[in-house]
C-alpha cells in the first residue's frame, strides 16, 4: 500500500508542477528589452500587443526585414494618434524618418535601437509605422501598461493538485 501511495503522491506533484509551468510562460521581454520587427512583404508588425510594467524604461530593438519597403517604429507618447497625426513631432521614432523611408536605400534588413519609459499609470500606449499609408493599412499595435499579468489557470490548477494531495494522502494511509 505504501508503494501505491508514493506513486500517487509523486504523480500528483509532477502534474501540479507541470500545470504551473505550462500555463504561466515567461514574459517576452527579458532584462527590459523588447524586440519587435516587421513581417516581410506585409504592412504589419510581428507583435501587436506587448505587456509592460508601469514606470519601467525599456530598450526597444526594431528590426526591418522587409525587402520591399522601409519602415519605422513610432510610439505615440501623448495619445493623440489618428490618421492625420502619424508624424507627430513628440512621438518617439526608432528607425527611419519618413524622408529616408521613401528612398531605395531604406529597403532590406536593418536594425535600430532606442529607449522608452512606460507611463506610471495602467493603460495602453499605441505604436505604429509612420511611413505614409502604413498606419492606415493596419501597421500598429499597443503596449499594455499594467501591474503584470494575473496568475493564470496553471497556478490555480497546481495549487488545487497540491491541496488534493494533502487531503487524499492521509485518507489513503488510513485504508
């Protein structure tokens, strides 16, 4: 009977641990570095929603692998983004300026780096490509500023498994 109890206990612990690991992935930006790029031949970024923490300064690495056209990465710091404000002077620009984006020298694999500090309050901050017509075609995304993600189902499943083990093992021993 002790052998069955030991096997059950070990199985439940392993299952609970796996549930926690599988359902709570590591954040995408390690050491406050965010890497974002362009999908080749398409007017879109490879990430359209990025979770960030309030008040944290991030290094943003913008990669253009589009062999057809130039792009830039603009952060709408004052929240006034619309079709008529895609070249707002107070936005943070990483990559090409709009004049350079119109030249053939702007095409091909390129990488730029810049920094940005997330606002101190929760909410969303838009980012987009400021090259003419790109924002209107859907080349945009948002930084979701928050306190971090709430524990997912995996944490609760792992805790439930541990609780179940704590209740089941003493009953199995009594039998």
